[in-house]
C-alpha cells in the first residue's frame, strides 16, 4: 500500500515570542526562509501558523499537489518578500520556479 503525505507540522523552538517582539525582522525573515526551504525540499507550504510563545511557533504545512499550486505558493511567498522588504527596509530577492 502506498502512502502520500499531504500534511505535516512541527514546532520551531527558535521562533519565540521574545524574538518576535525584540527582533521582528529576524522572526519574519526566518519565516520567509522556512517557507522557501519547505517548498524546495518537500513541496510544502504553510497552512497554519500558531501563535509565537516562549516555546516557539507551531507551523502546519500542506503539500502542493500540482505545478499550478506550487506557482501559487511562489506568488504568495514573493508577495510576503515584497511586504517584508518594504516594512523592514530590506532587500530579499523574490523567487521563481526552476524546472529541469
């Protein structure tokens, strides 16, 4: 019997409430990096982000099941990057789909 993972999640212990309050640019920059990493390695995208606590942030991911869905995720990530750059006066580059 074959199994396909459609959802997974974990707690990121370094993404704490203290980090969010003291260094929001680091917190949100880490979320963007995490979104890119999960998309690249597992075709994952954030479905739900829990509240930041002293123990970290719980994040639930779903798996993109099609090229179109992955392109939508990339579009959402790029929008977040643009908002981040504007809010924190940073210059993170946007991403694109690279096909074999």
